[in-house]
């Protein structure tokens, strides 16, 4: 198989809060190249970007993304306030950390705001609370920018991933009938304890990133008969510098926890594909009566043959596009919604996707193979 860019495209978008501007820039390049996805699978901020894409006509999708990230931008400056001008906080102003801390302190106009009692619930005598921030602004922004009738109309199938906060089970919601609602998107964004879980049909659901920040299993876990291309945009990196502040330690914690999920998932998909192909090859050498089950009963053989039958004939080309640091990054990156940094991330997403598509143009996949290329992502 050659010409991977001509195959039906499944787009997979990871979570990452403010880092999601990278995905918006990357999608803009796909749009300019005419590589429109036929399916999208997403979690958390990736689900928000996906809803903006699926909930608008193709010609309006980039503008919807631009309007969302403009609404999300935190423009209010607090570095001139008496608090941050004091001897205690003054040193932060010069190194960009004050700007990076604005969103955790003040929220993002279009995404979240501080919640009461929120962090104060940790104090004795205060009422309990389940999260630090409230996603009310996100609800308002999405109601304005997403046409849920179009999103559920079948033009671009969308699957959103969440997690049952009680059982830990992964929960998938697909657009269509009965359809994706606002609550499904908010649940997928409920990265506890920062954002609240959402109750849907008696289940308390939170961010799907808790089990699969890049939901590849939901996208390409099952074999298919047709060749396919999957472009997955991951917002966290397994490699990074040594953390020297609490904020940098938070960044590194998220990098390690969430990117390690991705590595294990890709390794697991490779093993499953390889095992099914080998079982199918072994099955082809069995006598006909053993293959069709008319011979002596053997539960182990029956199970192996059933797995072999799921091998599928289609080839899968997986391109993992990894995020990159930008010059304006300071710390608490996934909470930094300041305008210059969001624009840097958008442009970084454009550059990285252009690199990925150049690599993809020369990608060759043998019939029935499972091939993985990574650009900016650690294998």
C-alpha cells in the first residue's frame, strides 16, 4: 500500500486543556491540504476541538476553532497588581511565571472559572466540594459555536471518551441517535480534582484521560477489512527537562502519566495485530475439520480461531503527531491560556502537522500491516 494520504482518515485528539491550541493549528493544515477526516475520536479538550469540527460545516470549521480559542484567551493582566508587585511575588514577574499563573488564579473566559468553595473546601468548617474550577464558561462558549444537530447528523462521526468515576470503566459516547449532548463533552473534560465530574444517566463521569488520554483503542482497536489512515495528535511528551519548581513538577507529572498511557496503548495494538496475523497463518495450516469446528472439541483452539478470524485484511497506517514546547512556556503549561502562548501553540501545531504530512507522503504499508510513524512523539 502506498499513498497513505489518500486513505480514509480517522482523527484522534488527546486531552491537554490549554495545550489544545496545538491541535487547532494542526487541523488548520489538514483543512488546507484537503485532508478532511471521515471519523473523529477524542477526549477532554480534544473532544471540544472535535465538537467544533463536527458541529460546523467544513468551510466554517477553522473559523469555529479560531473563535473558540480567542474566547478562551486570558488577557487580563495581574502582574501590575499590588499582590504580585510585593517583595514576595515580585521575582515572578520577570521570568514569565506570573503570566503563566494568571489562568490558574483567574480562569479562562471561555473555558473555566474559579469555583466556590473550591480550594477553600479543604479548610476546616467549609462545605465540601469536588473540584477547584467550574466549566460553566465552556458550556456557554460551546452552545454558541457548536451546532449539535449537525454534530449528530452523521456527516462526521464523532466518538467522545469519558470514565466512570466510581468503577473506573471507560465509557464511549457516539454522535447520532440518541446523540451527543453538552453533558457528554463536559464529562469528558472533567479532569478531577480540577474540573467536576458530570452525572449522566445515573453514572458519575469524568475525563477520559484518566484511562486513555489518546484514545487509540476506541479509534483503531478493532481490525477492519479496508485500508485506513489514523492521525493522532498527542499533547504530552515522555521526555522533558528536570522539574525545578512546583509548577514544573505538575507539568512533568502530567507528561509522564499521560504519555506513558499512549506508549503502552501503541505497544498493545502492535502486539494484538501481530498475534492475530500469526494465529490466522497457523489456522490456514490446520485440517479443514479443525478449522470449521467439526473435529474433536477443543475450547482453546476454538478461542484461538475466533481471534484469528478478527485479523482483518485491511492495513493501518498510524501517524502520531506529538506536541512541542513553545518559547512562551513557563510552567503549569496546560493551564496557561495567555494570548501569546496560545498563538505560539497554534503555529507550532501547524509546523508539526506540515512535517508529519511530508513524512506521511512517503509512508509505505504492506497489505494487512500495522505501521506506525511518529513525528515529535517519543516511541
